[in-house]
C-alpha cells in the first residue's frame, strides 16, 4: 500500500524541481509491461512537454490534478491551439479524459503541481507520427520560447 499524502507530494515535487526536465513521476504500476499504468506526475513551471498524441486505440489518457494548477492545451492537426483548460483541485475543471489520437500538451502553472495519470500499458515510446511535427522537440533551441507562448494562454 502507498498512501498518497502531502509528504509523498512534497518529495515528488522536490525531485521535479531538481530534475533537468522539471518533472518527475512516481509509478504505482510494478513494471513498464504492466497492463494498467497509474502514476503521479509532478511538473514545475517551465517544463516543456512536446505536443503529442497516442494513436493506439487503447491509449486514452485520464489526468486528475491533485495539487497546484495544470494547463492543458489541445491542438488541431495543423498545430493551431483548439482549446485550453486550467485544471485545479476543487476548481471548475479538475481533470480530463483524453481520447486516443488527441493532440495535447500540459504545463505546470504553479510550483508544486502534481497530477494523477492513468492509461493502458504496456509502456511504448512515442512514435514519430505521434510527435507534433509543427512543434519544437524537447531540447531544441526554440522549445523554451514555444513553451512560454503556450504558458501565455494561462496568464
């Protein structure tokens, strides 16, 4: 049993602050090949999650914010922003269930943001056709500016 308490959330957020990518996950599933993935994701402001989608029909993704504020950005196939949502515990929207094939990205809007994620396993790395060709890849020179542009939707 793992109790999801403030101590766990604080430790995970501290790890995210120290991580080069500004995020850290805590898996509850025992292995990458497990059929159901359940995890906490801590994400700090400035962390860039490249827009992506999961094309496998069983890779719908459910996200529920546990702490902080998460920006959800949805895109059309050409890369235009189709919708934005601010997800907060106790707010108007606390989470989302994303169908497979939905272009999306998430942003930590305040320090200490943590969300719970569930999706089907096994873990499969994102394929090239699931990465947005219209957005910079993680680590590319334009990634930070692109991330800041997305954050501007939540200013």
